C-alpha cells in the first residue's frame, strides 16, 4: 500500500515535501499496527512482561525517530532523519525481536517491523 501511494504521489503534481508527509502517515500506521500486534501477543501470553517492556522501549525510540522525520521534512537533514529511524527499527529487530523465546512470534514481529522499514524507505523515495 505504501509503495503504491508513493508511486501515485510521485506521478502527481505534489511537492517532494508534501509527498514525504503523506508517506510519513503510512509509516505511522505501520508503527501503530506493529504495536497493536505486539500488545495482543503480550496479552495472549506469547510475549513475556520483560520482553514486552524491552520491545516497547525500542518502539518508543522508533516513534521519536518518526517525529524527527516529520520535523525534518523539507530540510536537508530529512534523509539523515529517515536513516536514523531505519536504524532504530533495525535495533529493535536485533535487540528486542530476534531474541524472543518464541520463534514464531519473533518471525511475525520481524515481518511487521520490516513493514515499518519499508514505509520509512518510501519516505526517502518521496524526498
């Protein structure tokens, strides 16, 4: 969906900043979707309290990175902000998701986190 939206907006008359802002909303949706899935897995007992707290800490960093992207759109530092956001998601994957005790849950959350990375990359395309 994010890819299609990015392609449609690239073909339209929107400015790069406006395109990036629209795609940034898709990234926010991907982050919220990840969090919803993670919370449900925690409620279902498939993620321990300790694992949940760790992932939520990383997710807060991802959220701050997303806000930094929004603040940087239209400025020279925008690409660097996106790169930092991608790094924060990759940190969450490596430090918070991969080590989970349940490999199925780890794979499911890793896929959801990769959707966030894809959305962030689409912002770079739109810049």
